């Protein structure tokens, strides 16, 4: 099932503030609790961001199904495709109500191009706390991945999935989250590759030490700020 996010207007200052958080040396520290949770690896092969908005949400039939008005979702993913490890830093704002999804959790990466439905491939811990303020979730997970959703072939939609598939076609994947009121998705957005140490990488390209992860985030600050400005323009056009 498709998951989507909603988000309140985010200004350039808020975007830069989120980017500043990424510079913290403790960013994306992994929890060791739960299935698949692991410590952060020493190296990454690629990094991706998602600016998720309610207008990008669609239902399983591919029809537009706007999420929560004013909601937003900021996703950052760091991948080591050689070790099948993905680290994540997810923030939802302007989202109300509890989560709902047939998957193990309600926050996912789906294999789905823009405007298209697709199955969840990875289910992440839902951002917390549930309430009126921002919700956050961060950590690292290792494959093999399971989603709790059964595909047409009867297998779990995470079965056999490799992170190299994201590196090969990031635009073919979307990040989203689902709530009780907005089951098709509260916010949704496509993955966009961002530089590792200022160099575009992916598909097993140049690896970057996770001890320099602040540098990785620094290289992506302008990318995130630009995405924030794009979101403001997009909202002004649709308001």
C-alpha cells in the first residue's frame, strides 16, 4: 500500500536548521533495538533525500489522494549497498493522528515512480512522538528486509530486495508515511541523490567514511535549502 506524508510550510530557515542537525557527529546513530537494527557502518556508497508533501500522494489505483494539508516530511537516507545497510533520519511536521498501515510500520520506501503506485520495500520505525509537534526517527537497518505486506506472488514485498536497486534508479522510489485519517499517505516524495563528500556517487561508487558523515551532510546543505525553496514556490502555486 502507498504511504504518504503531509507537511506545514517550511521556510528556508527551517530547512537550514534541519541541515545543521545533520552536521551533528551523533547524526543517524543507530538503535540496537528491534529486528534489523544495526550500528552505523564505517562507509556509505550513496546518499538520498526526500522532500515529502501531501500533494504527491496517490492511492493504490494511482489516483491523486492528497494527504494532510500543510504536512511535510524530510527524509535523509545513507546507503552501504555492499553491506545492505541503510541509515535514516526522518522528520514529519504538521502531521496529526495515529499511524495506520497493513505493513509492519506506517513509514516506508516504496518502489514507485512519481505518480505511480508501488509496493513497500523497506518499513522504517514510525517517527515519534505522536502529537502536535515534529516527529522524528533515526537509526540504521540491515537487510534482508521485510515489510509485512504480501505481494501478488505471496511473498513479503521486501523479500529479495537489494539497496543497489535504489542506487540504480532513485527516481523509481518514494518515501512516505500513512496515518489513520490519511491511509493512502499523509505525505510522499521521490528519492533524490545527494553528494557524498561533494561527489555524486551510487551503484557502489566512491565510499565515504561514516566518521565524516558531517561532511556528507554539509555537502548536501545547499541541496536541502534549494529543495526547501522549491517547496515554498510549489505551495504558493497551489494555494
